[in-house]
């Protein structure tokens, strides 16, 4: 190991939020500490767990289509006793691959951005003079598996998540609230909206509704888009289908009544959010946090049971949006807001108040400090 801190991020692609959070923090570390850190990312489930765990990134999209089954599994496993028993049973099976991770990737600090690996990481470093930190990427409803008492630092996005950590026995000085990590491009000063719309080819004289389902185009994206069209709302609809090519093609082939723009996966989401008037989305924590920074009012049309329930409450109680679990409810809210722009503007202002644009930089500084302490400690032990 060199004297320069080495931070190893452990994520997995079971949903886009884990990788994107790790990438955002890595970017912030490079901006805050240029040339001072060695940074690496590893998909731990794919590369360092045996079957069937290494197939979870491929299985996740299928599981997410069965919300009742997902909810049952979430509820049955969400508790300190259940979590400990489950990990105790699988540890003998996964430990050899995880120990190889440490050999293959020298590090000063392990950083987990995935709930499934924290208890195994705690076992992995037990008896070793090593640190690991957790960055929680669920906003409010946080599964017990996120929180392992052996973590040197647990970074959480909300006060509700912090309270959950303390209830599960973590020491208060090891839990820090920073907000949800998002990429730097979402936090940059906004260009003029008319300029953004001109660049995107969007109309200047009409409200723009932005409809997204995350990077994978999840949730009832198609029926919601078609319901908005059937309602003949006085707006332009922009749909981002993500990597869901089937949905994109179906929407492209639809005989539209209202003006529309259809996109697949795009890197222009920050510009689109700043140029839009209303966001219709599933209750993913990353998208919600990005919308807050853009000051967008939200209509939440879908959620993953368990882990995203609290996100809906956070948005609604904060006044930043509404829960509309069905195409008819979505179109009803949109029509109300378009007819009452003052109500829409109030939600936009509440959204902006909930924003935490410095969250990623704050998280980066906390992790860098811990990594540097680890290097200093190791150097002190080597000195005669």
C-alpha cells in the first residue's frame, strides 16, 4: 500500500442508484482533492460473490416487476435479528471470495454504497486494522442491512435515516447526515431556461411536462404517457424511456395528439430538469434529489414497496409534490397545476428548499478525512 490514500468503492447494479452515487462521490473527491487520492470502483456482487448472488444485477429488473413479492421479501428481512441470521448462514459460502477482494484491491478505506454487503464487510475487517464506511443511498426508508456497527462512518441522506441508524445501535458520532449524492453536473449554476429550451428544441411558449422512469425506464411509463396524451393537456410532454428500448419504440409509434419529445437513455437530464416545468417520475431517491436541486415540482406515480415508501412521504410532507398512483390521478394533478400555476409554483419553491446541492462534496470530504487518518495510522505503525 502506498502513502497516498486508496479508496475502494463497492457497489452493484441492482438499480442505477448505487453506481451513480459511487460515481458522483468519486467525481467530488477528484474535484476536492485533485491528484491526492487513488480511487477505484468494483461491482462486488458480480465479481466477488459466488452464484446465485453474482446474478443479482441481472435478476433485479425482473424482481422489480413484482412489487408485492418485493415488499414481502423486504418486510421479512428488515430487522436486526433477521438480517444477522441471514448473513450468518451465507458467510461461510461467500467469505473466500470476499477475502480475495482485499488481496486484489489494496486500499486505505472500503466504501460501501450497497446495503447487501455491509454485514459481510464488517465480518471481513473484524480483527484487522482497517476502516470501512457506508454511504446510504436510500433516502428515508432504510433497510436494517444498511447499518453495521463495525462501520467507522455511516453517511445518510436524511434525518429520518439517521434516526433509523441510531435505533439499530450505531454510535451517534459515526452517523453523519449530508444529503443524497448526485453528480456535479446537476449542481452547476443553471443556464437561462429559454436558452436551454432552444438548445433542446423544446417550445418556449408552452408548459413542459418531463416524464421519466429512471435509467431503466421503470414503472407505468407507457400508460402514464398515453393517459397524458388522451387528456389533451395544454403542454408538451417529454418522455425519457432510459434503457427501455421497447417502451421508447412503442411511444415513438403512438399517434400523438399533443406535442411530444421521446428520448432513450440520455446524458442531458440536468438540462432537461432545468428546462422543464413539472417532473412525473417514480420515487427513486436519486431522481428526487436531482429534481429538488432543479426546483421542480414532482408528481410521483410509482414506488418500490419498502425502500421507496418514505421517499413519497418526504416529498408530500415537504410540499414539493404529490403521490398519484395511477394514470388518471397523474393527469388530474397535472391539469390542476396547469390551471393553477400559483399552486405549481409553491410546490417548486418547496422542492428547492429540500435540495442539498453540497451533499456530494460534504460526503467526499468525510471519506477523504477517514482515508487519510487510516494512512497516517499505518505510517505511524511502520515508523521505528
